[in-house]
C-alpha cells in the first residue's frame, strides 16, 4: 500500500510541476533579449495556414519555447556552475575563467573571417582614401585570450598567423606592431609560444604610428 501511494505522489508531483511550468510559460510575457548572451530572444511566430503547412510555424515555435522557458537564466546559471565546479569542465559554451577574468575561446583561426575583414578594410581604403595624401595604418590589438588562453592551458589562437594573413592582404596600410615588448620595461610573465616578441621602437619625441615596425 505504501509503495502504491509513493508512486501516486511521485506521478502527481511530476504532473503538477510539468503543468505548472506549462501554464507559466503560456502566460508569462515574452522577454525581448538575453543580457547574458547579448542576443535577442525568439518571439512567438505568426500562425497562418501557410506557415503551419510549411512547417515554419512549428520550427519558430520550438525556438520560441526554448528561449522563453520560465527561469531560463537561472537554469543556465545552475548548469554553468554545476559544469565548472561540480563536474570540473574547463569551459561553459566556450567561455572560461582564468586569473579572475572570463574570456571566450577563439580557436582555431577563422581564415574566412580574416579575409572578410581585409576585404572590408580594402573597400574603405579604395572608397575613401585611395588617391589622397592620407596615411593609412593598421594594427592587431591583443585581446584577453592573448594573455590568458595558453598560459592557463586552453587552446590559443595563432596570433602570428593572424597578423601575417592580414598584412599580406592589406599591403596599402603600414602595420603597427602592438605585440612587442616595451623597450624600457621589457616583458613580464610567461611568453606565448605562438607569438614572436620584438622590442618596440621607443622615442618620446615621435608618435608611435611614425615608428612603424616592419619586421
């Protein structure tokens, strides 16, 4: 008898939980965006005969139901904490913690993205600066991964390959190297194997962009 009532109670609680969340999901206002993911959330798709028959409505509703689930942010936070601190995962959806900072893994090098960026730079140059006396410079600015990834055991982007690829495709611009070591203070910390370190030119009387490094 006890086992029977325990099964009834279990099924009843589970049914109440599913029904309660279903009603909550149906009546709660749809959120416009997710601040943690920095993206807009899916909204209820328009229902029509054509969208239903084509399957677009159900596909859109699936995205809507996933994005608008009650307590979605809290469940995502719980999942991340469990993965990092209970199951020992090194990252959560490509985001890792190191030296008190959170960083997004950028690996491997996306050559298509580099080519697209170079094409956009060339378009701006040819549209606005070609044939003028404008001095054109460009630089690759190190992000957090440059300092954190390899030093903490994560896959590290090949910044040398990134820089070389951009320089080959932007011959119209002079390159300013921001990866070099400071000539006065040198380099502190662990070196990153994928980067070539060179002393930066240093002259307080001359702006950095006039001391373009051409290694």
